[in-house]
C-alpha cells in the first residue's frame, strides 16, 4: 500500500471514520489479471443420459472434496458430479417429501460440509443435507419478507438476501443482511414496485407500468448485491453507484468502503431490447393467449419509457470473492455479446485490473480448491458446467477469453 493511502486510512481510523479506499480508473494495486484455463467441461455432449438444464437460473456449488452440485430449477433436482467429471447421483426431484423440492433456486455448501438447497416461489424453504449428502431436514422460516435470493456466510451464522415484502398497495424489494434466525441486521437498499393486479390484466396501461417497474431495477441500478469472503466478512453494494462496503463478520460494523472512478458507456436500443425480451417472454408463457396479446410493441415502448433508463450502464452488476479474499466486481453483462466484465481488487481494496469472460459465466462463478466453476449459457441457451484452473497473468497483460487446456 502506498504511503499516501496508508496515511489516509490511518487518519480515518484515528478519528473513528470508516476507512475509504478511493481508486482511479487505472490499477493502483498489483496490475496482473486473472487467467482462467479450462480444465473440465460437463454438458449435453458429455452426459447425454443425465438430461440437461435449460434457462438462466441454474447454479453450481462445490465442496472441499471437489464434488460439484448443479441446481436444476426446471426439474427441481440437484445433479451431483465427481471431481473427474463422472456422474455421482441425483438429489431431490419434484415433490413435497423429504429431500424433494417444488421451486428449487440454488445450492450452497457450508464450511462444515453441509449442503443447503434454497426454494423460493411464494414461499421460502431451506433443505439441509449432511456432508455425505444425506437428507437432514427442511426449514421454513417465518418472516415479514420473502427471500428471493439467499446466501449464508461460510459458518451459516449470517446471510444476505434479496427479498420481497407485499402490502395492499405495492411490493417492496430489498437487499438485507440477516441473522441466522431471519432477523434483519442491516438494510442495504429497498425500492417499491406496483403489485400485480389480476383484475387489470386486459389493461395495456397496467402492463406498461408493471413491466416498467420490473425493468427499473436494472434501468436505474436499484438492486443490491452481496458476497461473503472465506473469512466470513461480507461485501455489499447497490448497482447505481460504484461503492462497495466491506463488513465485519458480525454484519454490524464496517471494515472499509471501496470506490473506483467509473465512466459508463451508453446502452444501445438493441441492448435495452435484450434486457426486456426475457421479461416479455416470461409474461407470455404464464398468461392466457388473449392476455399475452395485450403486451404489444407499443406497451413495451411505454414500459421502457416508464423504466426511465439512465444514459449509461450501471457500474455494478454483481460481486464475487475468490478463495484468497480478492474481490470481483462485475461491472457489465452484455446480453448481445454474452460477455461479462469484472474488476479485480486485492484484499486491501486496491484496483488491480479488469477482465472479461464469455457466456454469462461470471454471474454464476464460484471459487473452490484452486479452481473456478461456473455455468455457461451459449447462444442456443444450452448450459454447460465448466471448471477452470486459475492462473495469474503477467504484469500489464491484457486479459482475454478463457484459454483451453492443453495436453
């Protein structure tokens, strides 16, 4: 850490303020990029007998032994693979029995080896498996909010979550830090959207407002993000500003705030259309044809106007933490090129450089056992589980697409 930065941090700590690490547009830390070298690929071409998982909600979790668990939300099952890529077993399936799921969303391994499966769709439930993947119990917390995305700390004593809370007049969406019992420790952000009104399904103006409210999270950067480090500390951020808060393991006090000068590029009309397309398709898939016909191009245009897209891209689109504690800030996911872009920060909060990854791979990436694991989605919407070896690039090297492994 350079002398000036040290003096700034020391002065802040002396006067009781939270240290603030301010980064410029160029790297100030060790300017070396991450190189991801493909090591293993599991997909339809390697395991046709398993059947595969379409859609953008597929997630992966990995334990210390290298077992890979894929949460297949379409089939409500967990597909398990051995470290060598061979098929191990399937957990769950659709149902209400022990170890079965109705609305599987994601899975996570805790530090003690237990696997947790999360369900969310009008209700929230957590199913626990022991370190040998035997069913233990299902827990359905009673809270004033409904988690949509939920992530435990490694020890399982803290969590962060994206939540919804319904009232008679609106729906409140939030990002929260939670205690293990579900009590709210911190509120990172909240914003309101209109409720779905079944009696107005044939009203084009309702659909324009409803879809526009759904778009506002990305259009205006209203959503929040979180990621736990291996030591149990937590990073949080809100999409509309390049500012990351690093919390102590208790989720009560802050370690530091990290910022970076960021100059966003403008969103093109084609990129905005790529954002709205899956929302429109989802609505049409869930309502009768006569209702779907109400969502015309004119309605979509009004929804975009209602969302009030800001001129530039939102600076933060996700957070991930590597095994060594380095932080990845996902700054962009381009739905046209399918490229994700991320900034890398060292454990002191200094910016070290940026890199890109294809096929939406950074959105689902996890780091374990010296590898990076992710679900990649190609142009045909087919998902593949890919494992990469992590290498450090040479100083001032330009990061590019992942390299293929060589014999």
